[in-house]
C-alpha cells in the first residue's frame, strides 16, 4: 500500500510501485488521498490532526475495502508519517513499513523550506507543474502549506506512535533532503523495535525521483529479507 507525500498523488510515484511490486512479488495498491490527485478536492481547511485522521480512519477503511489484513505500508514524507502512526496504533497489523523521508517531529529546516516554496508557487511555473497532478491545485497546495506553517503545528509529534511499532521497518532519508534531517530516521531507530536505516547520497526529499535505483534495491532487499524471515 503506497502513501504519497503532502503535495503528492498516485501518479507522482511514477513507475516505482510497479517496479517494487515486480521485484518483491507483491501486489501494489496506490491511491490519492482526499484533496490530492484525482480524488475529491478539499472543501475545508486541514487540521493539525489530518495525518492522524488518515492513519486511524481512512487507511483502515481502504485496507478493509481490499480485504488486506497485514499490509506492507510504503509511505513518502507525510505518507510515511501516516504509515508510522498506523503501525503504532495497530502494531499487530502491518507486515512491514517502508518509511521514505518520514516526519516524526517538526524541524526548523522543514518549516523554512515550506515557507520558501510559497512565493515560488505564486510567482513561477511551479504552480503549473503541480497543477498537472491535481483537480484543484490551489486547494491542494494551500491546504498543505498553511497547516504546516500554522503556529499550532509546531508541536506536532508522532514519537509516541513510533515507540509502539513492532513490525520490521525500513527508514530511508536523502542526505540532501531539504525538508528533514537525518535525525528523523535516527530517532525512529531509537524508538521502534526493528528499524533498518538507509542514507542516500546525492538525494533530496524524493528518493523515488532523485535516486530510484538504489531506493528500489534497498526496498526490494528489505522485503525479500522480511518475507524470508516470516515464512
């Protein structure tokens, strides 16, 4: 089950889900969350708890719809945080988690980068590029940008959920990630029971776009190892 980033959508994963499915022998389900991609646009402002709502309400409903009891959750950025919240709240359910550039807590680097992207969105071709992937690009962008920069979001933290995760977890971070430091995945390893870390050089916030080959190799190796050990 693939869970995209804050400004992501199903198609922004590109061919990575298909390639990982082929390499691992598993089926892949990719969907755009409410407010993103071709899913229904937002009609209200996001709340500080929007990732918790996705993890605790929406994701269980999607899994039940497809009769999936023990998913492998592959999340990127916000999607990785959603996967971690879900795995912490329901520790017996996920078979494994792959967390790509996750957020466990709010960092000043993250907020600075999110603040800096807003004038680019409003004055460059960035809005047009993002609009190709969303039904209502302004609602998608501002829904993500405004909540992350809201003063109440500064205290957002999912470390308590991470501490309850029992399934094998692969945590991946780009060394040059402009939205988070290596401390995010290091903290995850300190808290969760079974975490493997991968640091990708010459890689920013989106490893599936910046370094798809080493990302695919790391994920496939992790899943093969996990599946072998669980037999």
